[in-house]
C-alpha cells in the first residue's frame, strides 16, 4: 500500500513544481532574451535497505532551452542582439560576471552603459563608459563607436568593444535573477566569433502553444496522482474493516 502512496505523493509534489515552471515560462513569453526552463520527472529508489521496492518521483533533470529566440527590429541604437550562439557579459554588484541575451541597454547619468536593471555592461577593460552628447554605433564584432550629435558628424571614435562570450552551454547555470553564470564561478573568456546586430532585440524562445499543452497535461497528471492517493486511502479503509470483521 505504501508503495502506491510513495509514488503518487512524490509525483503530485513534483508535478506542482513543473506547473510552476511552465507558468513562469508563459509569464515570460514576451520577455527579451528569456530562455525557457525545462523539467523532467524520474523515479529514484529510496535509499533504505528495509524498503528496497519503494521509490520517489523527483524533478532531477532540470535544464534550460538555450535556443535562440526571434530577432525583433527596434531601430534603437542601444538595442543589441547576439546573432546565433553567444552572450553579453555584465557585472554584478559583488564584482563577479554574469551573462545575458537581453541587449536592451541604456546609458546611466554617469555615462556607464548598463542593463535596464542597472548592471554595467562589460567591455575589454571592465564597464563601458559612453561620452556625453554622442550617438552610439555598433559593429558586428561588438565594437562601440561614437559620433558627435552636433558639429562635424564625419568623425567617429572607437570607445570600447563589448565582451561577448560563448562558454559551453552545459557549464552555464541560471540564477534566481534570471542571469546565467559559469557553474564553477569562473569568468568566461571573450569569443571573437560571436557577432551582434544593432537596432534589434532577441525575443523569448518560449513556445506558448507547447507550454499551454504541457500545462493541460500536467494538470491531468496531478488529478490522476491525487486520485491514486484517494484510492490508496479507500483500500486501506476496506482492509481495516475486513481485518476487524475476521
């Protein structure tokens, strides 16, 4: 009897976790550069010599779908998108690096190129500084140049180059803030093969139809697992009554 309870109980609990992940994906279907979370369930034997036939259901293979999302034209100079594989590098408040595909940048009052959340965007020598009263131009290799808004507009000045990285995908881990980091806490080296486009943003790679189908399937799974728990309770009650009558 308890074998049924083990499987149904842990299956229902893990299914609820999957439903939360699918809901998170759907909520970010329009978020710039968002990568869908993937969950899978599997059975794990209970590590107990007295219960060798018991198993838990666990959400043990959580991963991320790192496929590229669609590019959307914005025409804004500080909107940037990675073409194909690769990441922008940003600096966290503790000085460490994190990686994102969200290239919707802005210039702070202090002239620092940063994300919408205020994280500095990294270049060859650290955070990138943009001079005042200039227009920013972006090269395919991440080189940032500026043109004066007034006076002669024929002269361009190279400011810095974006730090673009492309570490092995299996080494990346998503943090609670939605940014990715290397699992060992190291910094990824710049990769000159990564290319970017100016005036574009990368959309979310969430497939809304697929996620909705997954949500319906998970809801049915949860209902089935709770029915199994009810069945186990009824079987236990019937067994108790039979023993009491004998």
